[in-house]
C-alpha cells in the first residue's frame, strides 16, 4: 500500500500542476481571444474625441473612460485615507506595543482582515444612511463613502505589512541610532522606516490593487452603471469592475458584450502591472538596502 | 521638540485605536440596525426559515445552506489541488518548472474575482449546462469550481511556505538514508507541516465563505433550498448584494444585517480558530 | 590504507594490512562547486574493516569528499565531479556513478552520520525503523527485532529500551548521535561515513561513541572526519590529511605516523 501511495504522489502532483496551469491559460486565453480585438480608442472614449474627454470638455457616453477614471479616483482616495492610519497603527504595533495589549490589537486586526468585503460594504452603506439621517440629507452613497469603505478593507493589510516589515529588521540595526543618542522617534523615521521601505511599499502597491479590483464594496456604496466622470466626491461614479459585472448581466447587444471583454482585459492588465511593480520594488529595494554601500 | 514627539506618538496610538474601533463598529452597526429583529425574538427564527417574501417570511436559512455548500465543495476541489501543486513546487517537480508554477500562482493572486465570475458565466456555465443537461448551468457546482480556482493560489503559496520551513537536517537525514522525493514529502515534510496546512485550509474556508461576486454571478441566486450541486443557490453574500436596493425601513432590508452578523461571526470564528492553532502545543520543537 | 604506487616502493609496506581487501577505489577524483575547485585529482584506496580518519584544514573539502561516496552532493546546484569511484559490494567492484546504479541502494550500503545529530521529529523507535520503512519492510516483528539489534550495536539499547515511544528530540546530544548511528546501521551498511561525529558532544559522550566505532570495525569500513588529535591516536587505523584538494601523507602501521597538524587546531572545538 505504501509503495502504491509513494508512486502515485508524484504523478498526482504533476496532474495538479497541469490542471492549474491549464486553468489559468484557459481563463486568460479566453479573455484575450474574445476581447483583444476590441481594444482600441473607441472602447475607451466612445464617439468622443480623446482630447476633449481628457480635458473634461465633453462627456464620454459609450466608452470606458469614466469607469477607468472612477476606478482611479477611488484608488487614490481610499489609499490616501488608509495609508496614514495604516502606517501609524503599524508603527504603533511594531514599536510601542507589548504583551497582552499587543495580542488584543492583533486579534482585532486579524478579525478585521477576515471580514468579507460585502459586509464592509454594508457597513459603509449603513454609515452613509446614518450620516444622511443625522447630519446632512445631502449625503448618499458616493465616491467618498466608497473610498472610506475600501480604506477599511485594506487597513488591516497595511497595518500588518508595516508591522512585519519593521519587526523583521535585525536587532543590530535597531540599536545603532539609539546608541548614538537618537530618540525612539528619530530612530523610527531615520533608520527603521527607510530600511523597511521595500516591504511597506509592496504592501501599499498590493493595497492599491485590492482597491482597484474590488466590486462588492463599491456595489453597496455608490457605484452605478452610468454616471460619467465623477463630478465631486459626493457624487456617484463608475468603476471598471462594476462595469464588467453590469455588462455580464445586462448586455443589450454583442458590441456591449465585447466591450465587457475589453474591460476585463484592461482590469487584468492594471492588476497584473500593479502586482509586478510590487514584486519588483520588493526585490529591487531589498537589493539596494542590503548590498549597496 | 518634545511636544511634537509626544503628539506624533499619540497619533500612532490613536490610529491603532481607531482601527480597532472600526472592527468593533462594523459589528456594532449590524447589531444596532438589526435590532428590531432581536426585539421580536425573530432573529433565531430568521436563521431557520426560508425566504418567502410573499408570505411575509424573511428567513435566511437557505442562504446559509448556499454559503456553506459552495464554500465546502469549493474546498473539496481546492484542497487536493493546492496540496498537489505546493508539493510539486517545493519538492516533487523539477526545479525550473516548479519556479515557473510558483510565479504563475503568485500572479494569479492578483486576478480579481469579478473576472473569474465573468469568464465563468460565458465559458464554464454553458459547459456545465451541456454536460449535465440539468438546469441553466448556473449552480453550486459552477460556483464551487470557480471558487476553488480563486482560493487555490493563496493556499498553494501558504502550503509551499510551510513545506520550505522544514529544517534542513531532517531533509538531509532522509536523503542519506536513501529516501526518494515522494517518501520525503509523505513521511517527513507533510507530518511536520501539518499545522501550517490546517491553518491554510481554514483561512481558505474563510475566504470562500466571504466571496460575493462568483456566487452572485454564477450560482443562480434562487431562494429555494438546493437539492443537488446542479441546483441554483443563493449565498448570504449574494443576498446582501441583491436586496440592497430594497426599502431601507423594511423588514426585508433588516434581514441584510442578520446576514452581515452571521458572516461576521463565521469569519471571526475562523480567525479565532487559526489563532488558537498557534497557541496549541502541537510540537515540542 | 592509502598509498600511491610511488610510495609503495619507498615505505616498504606492511603485509599485515594487505590482508584487508580493498573496499573503495578512487581514481582521478576531482570536484568543484561552480568555479571553485575543491578536490583535485585524488587517487586513493581504502581497506575493508578499517577506520580511516580524514583530517585537514576546515572548509577544504573533507565533508565534500565523504559526500562523493554516497552522492549526497547531487542536490547542490552547480556541483561538478570527474573521475571514478568504485566500491566493492559482494566481491565485485561497482562504479557508483554509473547512471544505472540505483541511488537508494547505494545509500543503504553506504551509511552517513552527520556532525550535528539529526534525528527526525518522531519517536525513538520510529527513527531507527525509518530506513526500513523507506525500504518497504512491513513485518512488525521483523522491524522490532532489527530496531533492537541496531540500538544494541549503537550502545543505546539499555538507555532507551523502556521509552522507545518517546520523542527522539528529547534525548541528550550524545544519545541523539548514537540514535543516528543506530538508524544508519539498521540496514547493515558496508561502509559508514562519519562527519566529525563527536565534535558537537562533550568528552564523555564522545568517548562512548569512539568505543562504539571501534566495535563496528568488524562489520563495516569506516571513514571519519575528525579534528581531535587524541581521537585519531585512539581509534584510527589510518590517518589521511586532505589539503589543497589532495590527500597528502598519512600511513598505517604500527608506527601510526600521524601527520603534523598545525598547533592552532589542536583541541579545537
């Protein structure tokens, strides 16, 4: 029996590897086959002249431009919210926190990390309604609310990456500046953070990716199918992932459907690019930090 | 100077507390907004009743079944696949090929779920429909398959890391005693990394239960209790996405908070389980 | 016994040692890690049922040399080997680098003990029985008999016979090393390679191991890397110094001419 098991284990692992590779190949290949043909200026800008669209002189009705812009605005906003809080909390966890207090914080952050995105979206929606009822009736689910909710989504991830990057620094690097008279804060800003930059940076990039690709949160907090370019943070907006979802359930003609494929490819490229950048930064910066004099 | 320092450090602390409170607030909002459900003692009824708006019953029992079945069946597909792939990457495959697979898997973690859903609708669903000639093809099976593809990369990387952490002296010992690669992984690496494997599995389960888009796009969203994997089903997550358009004040809407509470509790339970693994003395060294 | 044809004529060598048949034949062995040469055109002969000690400066290839005899270096990338290594099993010399010679078989006939004991994370009984499991042996009674025999030969039986199911990692350093020796012995290897077997142990534990190695001579041919001058005097039949990738000096015989070892390394570790 043992012999049979041993012999089949290798074969099994090969099959698994093939299945996985085959699956990825199929998915990406299918998208490319169906959608590559649609990638052109019309896909993005519709009937509108690109120059007019880029300078916001005219609205784009048939193109992905508003969605791309919406996703971009979303990412910028949410990351702007999440980074200061995430960094600060991560620094707190790594440098100022000990013992049972640290365990408790760590527990809550882990719980936050595990909450499904749709629940975070529901929370965001509830906050919007709450603010609507008690503060200003002009507040509805909008770009701002979505950005906040996405910030909540990536917050635990940013905290953890910052914390781990700082904690992984070797002891002797930690002790150098203090031995020369630096305060704790000076040590953090002048030595520790620069040295953990690669880990932190890759965490940021991956958070950006997470914000760009999420659909569940934005579905509940303000994204719509047609809104044009977002006029303000309090308005509705479009986003790429939602466009893809919307098209898949509501396509009116073949052309629309094909644009969905095109959008999928664009989203895939964006996420792939972000991922590659994160990977690159992690390795390049590590090289610089460890090997350059 | 000292005052600035002090304020900055205070800020760090505030940020941490703020983040912690968000975790609590999310749960709090669910409970407060769903409070009317508790008052009438209806909450527990909700959990065991079907969703029949026409009869005034807004039970989410069927959705709980939907979530659990898709998640578990997805894991049934994903777990062996992930074990096999990570064994391939760490030990059993040729080095070059293993690295290629690992890079591919790392890239896969960046693929958005909405893309899986999209490809699923137009590629997988018709296949399932033709193959089984039962229903529309939008069913538990389709969702489970896509979910398995979604969660496998993270599991594979997690397992692979666990395998790589087995101390080298053990591997040397097996080599010197004439063991081959299959024996190495079966008798030494796997038993040693057992805790890591279970942790990875549980984390993947949490991810599977929390996914929205795949279930929403591909599982059919029927409210009836599914009889087989080829039946359409609705998950708690998809339910939230579908009902969000309802009137905020209605009972219908309030059930969304019940869904939220259930999901929150499920995933918190999973987080706690994983953490407790770290505290259990599974191995002496 | 190490000798070049050249030295045979000079040293007038002892007939008594000729009686021990040659067990290992090495011809023109060269080894390099990528660009760095480690062993340089080595030719040597090792006699059966002897203990040969290999000494020399640290990091200059002693462990590598041992590994050429059980091909354990093959998992290291960019390692390259030239030359011929032949070992006599059942009265016939086999070129162990022949692609057709099965690796697991080689490693059962040529056992290895490492410098730092590496018991597997299992019970004592399972550790010693592990090679049998790898070889596919199933009979419980048979296994249990072999485990007991191996532990006795490793001078460990008395100390562990009542706690065979205990975790092997809980044993003391010396006991762990004897456990590893028992584990290496269970398949009854004809050659035993030991890489500084006592250097991680205290003097008392080391002495037990030395006695154990002497007792094994009748069953195996032992090759041992060591830094301990005294140890060499006590138990080695032959001493060979590996320097600059080659074996220099080292002779057997009643005189036990130990090659001069730089003072800095005496009593090291």
